[in-house]
C-alpha cells in the first residue's frame, strides 16, 4: 500500500520536472549519500559514539551544526556514519528479495501448473500476515540484530517480486518470440533466462527502487523498536527513537535523522521513476 | 458534382521534437462532396490517419501542431473554433470508426447504451426515446435482433458484429461525415464484403459522406467514388476512381496498382514442380484432431467442454511443394500449423514428418522437427526478441542448432542477411529501429538459419503494407525455388495465396473442404464455401463488382462464429 502511495505522490513530479532531470536528480541524491558513507571517517567532524558530558543537548550552532544529543554526541557526525548502515540496509534488504523473487517468479510463470500453484500458495500465506508483524516475529525468533533483519527481509520481501515477474512471464511466454524459441529447439533455461527474463525484469527494477524506500523505513521502524541496530551504533531509525523523549526540548535530535531518511527515500523514489521511463515500463 | 461539404486547404501538421521539426502533413488540400465516398490510400506512415485525425483536432501527441491551412465544414473553419465547439463537431458532425473495434468499444458497457449515450448527448433525447433510436440504429446496421442485442456486451459479438456496433455508435449522433480508418483490415474477406456493403447502403440511405482510409486498392475500387493517394505526408494524386485506376500519373500510384495481388495479369503460378515422380511425402497428416478444453473448473469438472479446432484432417505434402492454406479466422489453420510443429498437443490422429511420427515417438520427432522445420510468424515485431540484435538472434539459432562450426557463425549471419535482402549492417540493429518489412525479413532469416526443409509461414504478410507484402512474397518465391524448400503458407488473403502457391487447401470449421492446384481451386471452386471466399475478394477492377448479385456472398454458409 505504501509502495503505491510513493509512486503516486511523485507522478506529479514527473510531469513537473523533465525525464532526464529526474534521472540526474535521483542519481545525484543517491551518489551524495554513497560518498558520505564512503568518506565518513574523513568528513565527520567528531567520533559518532564518543560521549561528551560537557556538551549535552546543545541546539544547532557553528561547532555542532545539527546540535548534540543527550549524551553529547554530535548529530551531524552520527548522521554521516549512519549513512553506512542505512545504505547497507537498503541494498541488502532489496538484493536478496529481488534475486529470490525473480527466480521463483520466472520458474512459476514459465512452468505453470502444479509448480506455479505451490509457489503462489506460499506467496498467499506470506501475504496473509501483515508485513511488519511477520517481520517482527521472525526477528524475535532469530534474536535482535541486523543480520536477523536481513534474513527476515529475504523471507518476506520476495513475494512482491515473484508476483511481478510471474505476471510478466505469463504474458511474455505466449509472445511469438517465445513460441519461436520453442520451435527453434532452444532449451528451457535459455528461453526462461535469456529470452523471457530480460524482457520481464524492467518493472521489477523500477519497483526495487520504491522497495528500497520501504526497506529503509522498515529498517528504521525495527531499529526504533529496538530489534534492529543496537545502540550505540549510529543508525537514523535508532536516532529518531532515542530523540523522542526529548522531542519537546531538543527537537533537533529527531528532526535531522528523520530528514535524512526522507531525503534518501526521495532519491530512491525519483530514481526509480526515471528508470521506469528509461526502461519503457510506463509505455 | 454537388458542392463540397468538407473542404480542406493546405493543411500542414508539424511535429516539434526535441532537436528537429518534422513536417508530417505537407499542405494537403481535399474536397469531399455530399454523399461521396472518398478513398484515402497510402502505406502506414503516409499520414492518411493523421490527416483524418487533424480534421477533428484529435492529434495523437501534444507535440504535433496544425501549423497552417483551413478545414471548412459547410463554411465553418474547424481550425479556428474553440475546443468546446469542437465537442459538438466530433461525433455530431463528423463520426469516426477505427480498425480495431474491440479496443474502441467500452467492454463493460452494453452495446445499446453506448449508442444511446451519443444520442442523449448530441440530440438531447430522454432515456426512453434514446433507447428507441438506438434500437432503430442497431437494426439499420444489420443486427438481426436489435431489441435483444441492445443488452449485449462487446465481447459477446464477433469481429464483424463489433465493427457494425462501432458504425452504429458513430451513426448515433447523426453525423454528416463518417471517417472510416481501415474499418475492415482486421476482418475476414467475407465479413469485409458485408461491412463495405453496409457502408455503401448507409451512404445511399442517409446521404452520408464517407472518407474511407485503406491500404487495399481493391476495396477502394469497389466502393469509392474518388481516390486520393498519399505518401510521406503529401497528397500525390487525387481524382475520380476510374481515372486514377486506369490512367495513374504518379509513379508511386502505378507501383501501388501493380503490386495489388488481384491483378489479372499476375504471372502464372510456378508450374507444379513436383511431377509424377514417386517421392515420399515430407509431411503426412492422417485424421488429425485437435481439441481445446473450454470452461469447467476445479469444482465443476463435469462441465468441461471441448472445442474442436481441427477435426479430421488428412493431408500429404510433397518435398518442394508450395502449399497455401486459406480460411477465415477460426477455421483452424493456425492450430494446424502449430500442431505440425509440435507446439500444440494432438488429441488424436497422426502427423509424420519424414517418417517420424509425432503421435507415437514424440520426443524423437520433436528433435527432428526442431532441426528441420521452422516457422515465420504473423507480427514481425512480436516475433523477434526486442532486447537482442538481429545478429544475436540469428547467431543464437546457429549456435544452439550446432550445424556449423562456432567460428563460421558471423560469416553465416552475413550470408543469411544477404539471402533475405537485408543489409549486413542490420546484424547490429534491434527490431525497434527497423520497419515491419525489415523485421519480417529478419524473421525469415532466422527461420532459414535452421537450414530447414520445411517452412511454415503463419499469416506472415498480414501485418505489412501492400508494396512490402509483394516484396516478401517475391522473396518467398525466390527462396522456395532456390533452396528447394517446402513451404506451407497460411493466409486469409486469397489473392496472395493464388499468387504464390501452386496448391491451395481451403479450410472451414477445422476441416479441409477443398484441396487442389491453385488455378483450379480459384477458377472452378467445387465447394460453395470456396466460391463465397473467392467472390468476396475485392477486385481492383471496378467493373467486377463485389456486390453484384452474381458474386453476392451466399448467405446460406453460416459464419464460423455462429457455430454452436
């Protein structure tokens, strides 16, 4: 549901800005965060976990542009270091579901029949539970931590990709070029992965960008609930959670990491849209 | 000639692209008289559809603009009026029908309501009288039971009936001009003849002026009063039908007339190459049945019905023969082709390809078929993988088949491209950047890459323009002769089959009703269905009327669509 909201919300943006502008803007935002993550040790002014009792809860100022938290840690440095964790979450949290879902969807769509029925019932079972509830129960069983989060993501997230790819394959396999491939004596693997999949995958690539936003937000949500990244490691979701008890007195602790999440999500989102234009998904 | 109802002067449409401005319509001037049928002929991309769309300012993209010229409808300039006034013109004064009726009818709205909607909007009638008027129109366009069929949805009708419904929708607003954009291209010949006849009747009864867009000069010759030939956005030639057909001035018109397949002086069909020599047939089909299951579900297994697509066909095809299979859509000709290639399971009967029986030793026969038979498809764009270059596509076939050494593949690709008359540089092009004709040539090259003995071409020219059709037919003729191919050529266009094939098989409702030398089948058809098919070909000679009583399509033959 939220994936839909994301793509709708910037349908207006697409007409507002040009196609190429969108691609460049999305890629630039993403690149900005990647550079920030890579060069975190060089650009962060302070140690992200070093506590400074003399500088607690300071409002944004020149030495601390984003202020400090209740332990006197510099918010800006924590956001810069947090980019490493959050990009990793977005990347790993998308790649595994993407790969699993693509393979399952291709196989189910291509073979149909009993194979398709079995896989699609598994998908139904997973979809029957609310996403976050299922995530949280898996993480609770595996024990809190980032690796549990990734495993839970891989177990739950693939269903959307599988459904997307399967629907495409079902249409494509009746195309003349697929029939031609059969009549020319090509093997099943070749037809599936060389002829059908490349033509089916564009939609999933675009969706993966919106999905990255969702993964990022659920990563933040899980960390917020204390099941993901463990303190004192800097992660934007954790930072938002830590700041909430001071929201009335020290708004900056919550605001800046929150804004970072929004910016990165926005970057993924418009990049996905621009990719969609580029790959001809919307046509 | 009576005064022109519509008069177009120097209509110019330009496309403003990112880096250039292209002229799509170049100062086109035309007149349309009251009660006249004007045939607008040209290939795809000639601007004939765009011309008609710009009359009602329905340009397909905001980048296209009418730059100059005027469109005078009874003295009112349509290029100058406001959008609100245009709404009354569209439908109210100028109605349109399109090639594909299924995509222009609302699938979730009853046919009758779609007609009544226009009547209520344009004529301001209340629901009840609109309903009565709609029923009346339905009967005018030939619905046998208009009161009952008012309630039906588009999917319940055949293509021909849907096209009639489209015409009814267009007529609902009582327009003065009807623009028909390739209205019969998607229909079978017999249905086409009926629709054309309907258009002419409506013209006579209502004094309607019609612009008929088509690529088939035969249709124009049969129905129109005047002809306008367009190419590349320009009006090349315009004049009364007989004058254009008998004394064409423009070289393109001459070429168009000569590439029309019903030309009587078409060279005699290649003499029957396979003489009485006792050769074994390359393909033998014996009492073949193919049935498909329809309906039924997991919980109502007993309700499963089957539809027979092919019922009891027996055929023998000799090596080197060129055989045409004709029949209406739904007659089972494509199913037969797919069954022969092992793409559709057989229900019963035998197909044996050079002695390998597809029913008895399926795996072995399939293996043999894949290496010695190939197929050419109808839609040239859809038949090629859009993400692969032509060189990759052909190269992959050569690689998988493994008949030649890996190192020789690039050279073989060049040879194949030469063979089908494509430039060698096409090896690095993708289908997207090629025309329909070029894609079809690439499709043929891919089929030839198998080095087949048998090629099955399923409606492979139906989607192409006439002059391109003629080129592809020539290519097939040349290839068949040069490489001693056996060609199974499936088409609904009888004129093409007559031109290309030595032997013709006519299919009807999944059965073969006639089989013999083409000359004989076409000149002395022995089955009444064949006779009706032959009679429905629009001839380019306007004196051989499609609608004279002698050639009138016999009504006694029920259409395939109405079968139980």
